[in-house]
C-alpha cells in the first residue's frame, strides 16, 4: 500500500513538473500579447524574440527595390511598436495613442543611418533589448522567455559572423552598398569602404574619382559590392564593371539570421575561384 501511494504522489509531481516545463519553454499561450510593428526591421527582431510570428504582425514590408511599403493598419487590441514618434506619424498613428510604444522618443538619425543600424552587430543587441523591454512589459508572464531569446539573439549574431569570417577570409571587396556593407565590414578585413568625405563626393557627382576607384578595384580583381540602397548615381557607374554583385533586399517571411547568413553565402559563391591581385 505505501508503494502504491508513493507511486501516485510521484506521478502527480512529474505531471506538475511537465506542465511547468511546457509553460516555461512554449513561446506563446492563449493570453500572450499581440504586437503590431511599423518597421519590418523591428518585425524581424520582435518575431525572433517571440519565437515565431504568431503574435507579431508587420504593418509594412519591402518591395523589390528595398523600399519600405505600408501594407496594413493596426488592429484593435494590438500593442504598436514604432521606432520613434516620426515613424509612428508615417503610419498616421498619433503619439497619444494609448496602444503606442516607442523604442526611442526621438531618434536623431537619417533614414540611411537607421537602415544601416539593422546591419550593425554593435547596435543590433541594443535595439533588440529595447524591443524586448516593451514586449516583456506588455506580456509579463513571458519575461523570462524573452530574456532567454534576447541572449540567443546575441549568440546568433556572433555565430553568424564567425561563419562569414570563415567563408570570406581571403577575399577583397570594394563596398559601395547603402546599408548591408555594415554587416560585412564587421566580419571580414578585406572589405574596403570609401572614406565618408569621398563617399559624399561620389553622391554629389564626382564621377572621376569614382571611376578611378572602380578601375583600381577591377585591376585588382576586387568584387564591387552593391545593395538595393546603393545611391543611383553610384550604381549607374558601377554597373559598367563586370565583376560586381548586387545583394537582394530581405523578404518579410525570411528568418533574419538566414538572410544575414545568405549575404555571406552569395558573396562566397560569387568570389569562388577568383584570385585577387
């Protein structure tokens, strides 16, 4: 009889422990908060922190040229996450909206700088932390889960960069991207970017200096790298060079780290069997 009682108690303990484990590790539950994000860049991060996109809805996406296009509006009951008040205004969301949560009160950065920030491994963890704080505040029951996902986010950045260093350790690149080069330059030493003053000169029409740099890259068999946000005046000159690559914009249904990994893979495939001089 005591053995039967002991087994019964043990079964109850194990059942309770199993339920607790499910609650701890399962990313979503019936009472989980629902979030609407103005920026698809923020959507990438919020979806990762949530564990899936079930409770994160994008209000915008990218077109084939990398432009952010508004696709829908917030729904009743959704917590809206915007980069700052200006970002919210672009979606006709008033600052006094009780469901609105801002990552930053006012961000003194250009559109180009904001875009590049989502490719900068030094900035990504801080952005993710700001997103996590909002999500955890609105969904307190999953605070521990969000913390764990934030740690995984940082780990994913580091492991993906390590893959890039392994794949691209020997290549040379002239980086004339508008944003994605920030990710690349953090990973390999062979990515060369024109100095800021030179870059600004190219953007204002200094094609002589631009062609001189592109010619030199061509002579040395350096890959000329562009992305959807390369300024058109620079792109129009660079397309005249054969050894070049244009990176694609992200897709809304793509995993963030698959997208970042694919940047390295595309470059690796393009530069395979090419020797620099």
